[in-house]
C-alpha cells in the first residue's frame, strides 16, 4: 500500500470515529430527554391526585363523620348504664343514619292523647274523642286462642289487634286457650259506679281503664280445674315473659305501689307499644317511673332502645300551657308523638 492509500484510509477511519462520537451524544441526549419526560409526567399525576383528594375532602369527611356517629350509637347501646341495649328476640346488625329534624305543632290538648298517657289518682283522663276507638272484643277476638267474659267488654282496636297476636303466640307455644279477658274499657259513669260501690279506689276520670288500653285476665281451664285471676305460673308464664314484645306491660307491678297508688296485681295489663314496653320490662319499673325517666332526654340526647336489629330514639318535649308547642320531629324517619297526660310529649323514632 502506497503512502497515498494509507493517508486516505486514516482519513476515512478518523471520519468514522468522529461520526460515532456524535451518534453517541445524540443517543445520550435522547435518553436524558426521555428521563425528564417520565419525571415530569409523574409530577403532573401526583399533583393531579393531590388536587382531586383536596377537592373531595368534604365528601370523605362526611362519610367518616357518619361512620363515627353510627359506631357511637352502637357503642352507647353496649356500654351505657342509662341506655343499655334491650334485646327482645333475635340478633342482628343495627344500621342507622342520623335523623334530620323539622317541627310539628301540637296544641296543649294533645298532651292528653296517645299510647303513653299516664292515668292515676293524680292525672285525670280527658276522654278526647279521637284518642281511641273503643271496639267490642267479642266482635274482634280470635276465639281459637282465648275468650272474653261477656259481649260488651271493649278495648281500643289497636290494642285488640296486638292482644290477638300475643294470644296467638301463647297458643302456638302451649296449645292452651284457657285465658279469658274479664275487664276492659270503662266509661266515666261505670268507673264512678265501681268507686262509690267500694269496688275501686279510683274515682271516675282517674282510672287507667278509661284509656281503652288496660284489661284484666283470668284463667278458666277447659278441664274443669280451679279457675282464678291470671298469674305467670307454669305454662302461663309465657304471656308475662313475652308480653313486652307485643307492647304490653304489667300495669300495677309488685313493689311499685307507692308510684301507682294501686295494690299490685298480676292480672292487669296495659298497652303502651314497643319499644317502651321492652325498656320497662328490662328495667323492672312501672309506667309512672318511665314517664319521669323520659323527661331526662331530648332530641339531641335521646334515650336509645334496641330491639333485635331495630334501634329507637325516644325523647321528651315539654308542652307550652298557653300556646301551641313546636315539637322537633325527624324529617327522614318514621316516628310517633304521644302525650304523657302530665306536661309534655314523648317522641318515638324508628332509626332504621
């Protein structure tokens, strides 16, 4: 190879080397650019996510707040001495949402109507026309489950329906239909006859029987064995054990004579509805005591009563004596309002 050829070869090799170095730099620059793009993309996504989370914080906060409220309700039912849970039958998970309130106007006369009216020697029944619907038990009774003492005994129709359900439950449990209802609703005149005849310590107007929600029971065995007033013994104990599930309480329980003003007896039952009957049964108190207890609760701090998977809030609203009362009631829940026949209203809210 001559000198000219060698110079040309070295020139080509040098050119090739220079071209290779430039190519490597281009590759490196592209790689750097790709890395920068990836980093920028990650930052944009991160910022976008933070912004989205910030924008949705109100919804997340509300959900957490609701969950905390629900947990608080369940915890209170389990641990609070004042509002311990009352489980009637069955178990389940209590699911609730907070109540939203509006107001409902009630006149002072509304204090004297409802399932929770208290009638005794100190509180007179007012016989409001629309408080109850007295109906003859004989025309509405389920005779396969129990009997009635005569054709004229009356009770409020709601009470009759619940009594039928209670007695059906007893019959299904025992195959026994020896129970006979021997007393019920009394007019003012009928109560005065008993009072002046020495058969009652309550003057007309001051008897719980006026409410149409109170009745007496006897046991008349079909086998001809000894009959008598109802008492919760033997198979008949089922009625006393489960009456509260149907809304009934013993009206004059033993040991509560100082509250009721009446001698204790096992045959007289009163309908007040659930969940009130469940609370009274579990606590071993009488209606008079319950009416006083409820006064310690309002719509922001209600008495909580659980029955199976159902949760109820119960609270008291004092009545205005010279004007209508604005009673706070839930706008998103089922509820009832009853007067206590003393000085206010009792609101019962189904929280489920």
